[in-house]
């Protein structure tokens, strides 16, 4: 994964075209980049982010900031109750309990 100025990008290799291409994650706007080798790919990723920021400035709008950490989640009421009980028994808030569980789940 590539990172630059708080933005992250994922990369895929197209073995038919023999090129790497990627997209900046977490934005409604589509920001893409491509390159033929890792150095070029990283440079194009950074150039795409910089271009996106300039474009937003020219439009007079704030650029999107990916992954604010604010997730709205719908779960079944019985699961909500069980999470609340487990968090209470652990001496933490439900938010902290879920954060810890998610960290364990993804490593």
C-alpha cells in the first residue's frame, strides 16, 4: 500500500498490459495513477495526490480526507446488547471494546 499526505493507494498489476495501476482509497472522487515500475508508480501516486489537492483548491472546495475513523454501523439488537455486556464486564466503553476486537481481527 502506498501512503502520502495522509492518503492511501492500492495497486494492481495488469499482466496483459504489463503495467501497475492503482487508485486512492477512501474518496468519493476518483484519483488514479499508474506506472511501469515501483519508482514510477510511487512518483505518479504522489503526483496524483498533489494534482487532486490543486484541483480542489482551484474549485474552492476542501479536499476529501479519507478514513476519518467515523463508521456508522447497523447491527442486530441482540448483538448490540451482548457487546454492551462484554464491554461493561471488561471495564471499557462499547466503542473501546469494539475497537480492540477489530484490531485483534485484522492484526
